[in-house]
């Protein structure tokens, strides 16, 4: 704690990382498929001993596609060859178990919700290169629930009924990428 206070007093930047994300947060996530803690930015002050008013930047980190470990609703989930390709190229397997992660298209609705809960001041989209392995890329722009379209992230029961409204876009081929392997 004294070091943190010294850094703050001298104007140094402090980086605090939260594992998982909003949808696994105990309070704001999709209960009961949550972790036992709060990985949202608001709890960084608790875990790191930084006064809340000292947190002025919150960068949301999101993948160019979605992935999920474990059970629970997953609106944009993919199956079959496309999911297998993205999973393989993105190395989406559990670090300890080697279990394949669930894969889906980028979800604007869930990302917006996460950014709002986190208080994100910026977003960093990672792993765009992984999508070089597919010809068409899907982006979920809205949900359809009980026949109605929405761009609001629903509570759990609504989420279990949500269907993705996808915008399909042409993919890209990165030079040096051949059949799922960087050359």
C-alpha cells in the first residue's frame, strides 16, 4: 500500500488487470454462471488499494470474436467447421485442462453492456488476425427476444431466449497465412 500511495502522489500510472470480465462478475454477470469475485473495474480500487477517484482510465479488452469457458447462455455461439477453425487458430483451449472453449461471433450488445458496467473510457480489440481463417465474419448487432428486436443486454431469462441478429461481412486474408498456419 505505501508503494501505491507513492505512485499516485508522484503521478505514475498504475495498471490493474481483472481476469474474466463483466459477464462472469458475481454482481453484474449472468448468474449462476459467474465467478466468486468481482472482476469489474469498480473493484480495482478495493483489490489494489487505489482510491476510486484516482481511477481515470478504464480500458476494456475484447476479442474480435467471442469465447466462453463453461456453461451458460451464449447468444452468438458457433458450431462446426467455422468454430473449429477459429478455436484452432486462436488457440482457444483451457490452459490447465486443454478443454476446448466455446466460440462465437463478436457480440456488440454484450460488449456495450460490459463497457458500460466497467465504465470503459476506451476499448482494445485483440486477435483480429485470428479471423483471417474465415471467409465471412459475423457481428451480432442486436438480439431478437420473443419476436422483438433489442440492443439492450437482457437479464438472465431474456438472455436464454435471445437470438443473434447478425451482420455478415467479408473476411480478409492476411499475407503469410495459409490453411490455419502462419508461414
